């Protein structure tokens, strides 16, 4: 299947009430709004979980990168359950291993260190988006 005509779906977890969820959402937004706006898009996890047909069609017709804030991997599991093609599963906890001891902020606001983590990790995700988009 040729995915060239479809944007890469970057799907973060909802992770409400946790800084890891906020990091996941901000990483996804940075990728789709700033770094790769022409070749990526994001969809609300709640629409995927509730079976929204339009969103389901989008994730089934293109490749997905999921970004999960915790080990439960809800974004990856939900995209998989909805029939999405997952090209890459990312965990915020894995990204944070490079920043041992750093406190990125709270569930509602990132601090300077948190934004640095978002920026650096989003750059890595953007590279993956570009690689996936170029696949045939």
C-alpha cells in the first residue's frame, strides 16, 4: 500500500492529570503544527476510542505514530483496536530516561525543562514522520 498521499497520524494519549500526558500532547502538537504541518495530523484519542467513523477512516488509511505518557499504552492500544496502522509507538517515559532527575512541570503547566524535553523529542518524532511519509 502506498501511504504517500496520506498524512502521518500522530496520536498522543489523553493522560489528563499527569505531566506525562501533557508532554505527550505538546509533543504531538509541536510536530503537527510546527515541524511537519504538511505531512502530519493529529486526532483526538476520545474520537478513536468512541469509534468515530471519520477519524477511524483517517487512521486506517495512513500510518500512525502513537505517543503514550504511561506504561498502559492507551493510545497505541486504542489505535490498534480501531484498525490503525502503527508505524511507531513512543513512550514519554522512555524519552525521559535521557533527562534523569529533571522535573518537567505539572499536569497543567510545563516549566523550562519540560518545554526543552518537548522540543527535543518532537524533533526526533518529526524525523520519524518524514521517514514514514517517504515510504512507499
